[in-house]
C-alpha cells in the first residue's frame, strides 16, 4: 500500500501476529496515517491488525457487516484510512449494493478518496490479510476496547487541563465528570428479541397484578390516577403543569410522599424554587394535618403538637432525599441520581421545576425555546438511562386565562412544543376557585391527564386541602 501524499510513511519492524489469530503474512503499510512514538509520549492505544481484520471480514461476507455494525462505529477506528473504508462499506450496504473489494474501490475512487486510502490495491490488500471472516466480531470487540481506552486517555488530558486552568472549582468538576462519563459511555445492547422470548415473564407480571390488585409502578397516592396509569413506571417522563398558585408543587410533593413515606421506596425531590426547610414543612403539614401557616408562624396548638409527634417517626424514616441546590443542570441532577441509585436504590425523581434548570451550554438566553427543548429531551433520556420515572414540573403560558372556562390543555406548555412530545404523561392542575372563589366547586381540583402514551386520558377530581399543603382523594374528605 503506497504512502499517503501528505504524510510521509514511516516503516519499522513489526512483531508477528498475536498467538491464536491465524494471520497471514501479506505486508501492508500499517503506519499510514499512524503517529510513531515521540518525545511527547507513547502512541495511543490501538490495534491496527484487528482493524484490518474487521474490514477484511466485512469485505468477505455481507453477513459479517451486520454483526460488526452492532459493535462498532466508524469513529472508533484509530487510523483515519480505516474509518474511510468502513464508511464506504456501510454506505454501499445501506443502499443494498454489494460491498466487495471491487465496488468499495470504485466508490472510493468516485469520492476522490482512493489515493488517500493507499491506491488501487489498498482494499484488496485488506482482504488478502484476512484469512477468514469468521472472527470479525472478535476483532471488532478489540477495536472497540482500544477506542474506549483512547477516550480515557483523552479525557484524562482534558481533566488535567481543567485543573491547571483554574477558575470555578464546581464548574470544573462538573465538566470533568461529563468528560469522564462521555469517555466510558458504551452503547447499550440492542433491545431486540423474538416476540415470545419473554412470554413467561409477561405471564408472571399479569399473575402478580391479578393477585395483588395493585399497580406495578410507583403509586401516586391517588386511587383513580393509579387505576388510569397503573402507577409511574421506569423510563417515563411525567409532566405536571399548571398556572401559578394552582398547586403543581403540592401535587409533586404528594407523589414523593406516597412513594417514600407511605410505601417506603427511595425517592429524591430536587427543589429549585423552595428551600429544604420549606419542603420539609410542607411534607410535615400534609402528614400531620397541621396547618402550614401554624408551622411557619409558630402558632401550633396542643392538638397540633400531638399530631406532629405521631407523624414524626414516619417523617424521619422516609427514604426521601431533598436537594435544594440552586442553578443545577440536567447533567448534575443525573449524576446525583446515579449516586443515590448506587447507594440505596432509587424509585422516583421529582424536579421542581424545568424552567429553573440551567442549560449548561453557552447558547445563552437568545434561543430559549431550543434551550428548553434540549433540557426536556435530556430529562427523558435521564429517565430511560436510570430506569426510574421522572416527574418534572412545568409552567403554562397565559393561554388558559384567555379562555372562558380557563381550563388548560397540553398545548399551553410554556416555551417549547418538545415538552409535549417528550412526555409520556402530561397532568394539568386546574382549580376553578383560583379564578372564582365563590365557585360551586370550591375546594376541588381537576387533575387533567391530557396525554397518556400507554393508555387513555381522563380528568380526575380530587380535594384540595391546601391549608395542609396536600391533595387527597375525594373519598377521604
């Protein structure tokens, strides 16, 4: 294979193939576009022999191409010339055309890339250097492993530079964590299987549901809502939205209370608007049925203190984490959730509220709609990656106030249509007495399930006991 025209080829003695690989001895200029060790440090982790064998196997058998595509991306090759050949093979394969040495060579020639790849014999040499296509997946694993190691080397260098650069330590630590997470991120195995492969698990789930008569997800604490949604499930993004003072924060806290205090399941509530003590007072007011104004004003009666003491053991035993750190990004919240899940499990995440999150980008506020759209998508990805339901509160625009009945719809979600698109469930909180204190429905609230990806929509009426900072089922009033 001739040398590249722009970068002189460097030849040196190469050791024989690793034991057990069954390599033939066809000579290939493996140093093309590969940097030799210099005074600046050793050559990054790579295995050129494995890269050649992967490409040779793909050229020998179209069945191998599908196997390799499940393991490798073109960017994971060390040598740019190998990435170019890989892209040519996958391009032809995607078009349904043969991807053999002749067609790939012609494709590279048409794209003006053939000379940079080594000339007319370059692709044929890859095939000649590969005795069999059978081990292509094995070689692809090696290439993938080396790519991860190179990413770690790069991340280490970047993290060191962040440390030497000075600046805000928290911002540097967040950037370093993101860099490391990116370096070690490995693509998940494809979620594919035959239709009936897990039929036994399906039957077991149905039997458990039939036997226990309960939702399999995280209970919300509201009977009709749990009947409709079967609880909140891992990977779901649940939006709770409403106009100011409708009680959306109260509803989100109710979800967290049901999860952790009533059912003993670990949850975390990220409060970007209220302090930790304010959240604690709201929860205790709801649990002990002590007026929130009495808790805040220090005017509790003797009976209030009795109920407070009765609720205190449930309060202190609850596996509910309150995080009131201001100005957090979705990545910072995800990192915190990951740690909580590793330490003691995590069944529910509540974020109050989306529009107070920081984007973590330098885009600024000039494109707020795109900024909110990015955060919405990242919240959904977080729910799927951590395999927990994420309840995120959102504001509504002024649309409801311009309508006669004041009832909101999911199209009123503020600043981005992506919120409606990304959400699995959208719950809109509406109270008629917020607009008309003399309403016949004073003390009631509607939970309008305006989107339900896996079921029907409905309006569920609950009692608004806002003096106790809670909603309850109508049957409990």
